[in-house]
C-alpha cells in the first residue's frame, strides 16, 4: 500500500502487477469494513469461508468489489457525509419513531 501526493491509496494485488487506487484512507477503511461484513453474512448464510479464511487475493478482490458498491451508493445518494441518520458504513437509514398508541 502506498500513498500519493493527492492522498490516494494505491494497493497492489498479491502476486500481480494490478494496482487499485482508493481515493483516500477513509475510502479504503470503509470498503474494508463493508467487505468484512459482507463476507461474515455470506459465511453465516451459506457457510462460505470467513474473512480470515479467505486468501489475500480473495480479500483484495472482495474489497475492490465493496469499493465499487460504496461508490455507486454515494453516486445514487444513498450515503451521507454529515447526516445524523448515518449507519456504521455511512449508509443512510430511515429513522422510525415507535410510540405506544394504547391509552
């Protein structure tokens, strides 16, 4: 992993010459959290390997896929930078107020 003067993070895929560029350390960290969470759900739902059981190449590929999903969510307006309704990955969640209607 290397930083560029523009604050980008470049990560080389293990065993290859392919390099993926994250726009910032924050984007890298968000995609890592999303990729790990997605793999845990896959493990729980269909007994696929856990994040720790994946190879370095599988983890890198998963993280790049997570990055594209987060970028698409940002572009579609599904994430917010400074919104109090933000979830743990920056995804906007609906706030629901549940009240007792019985008197």
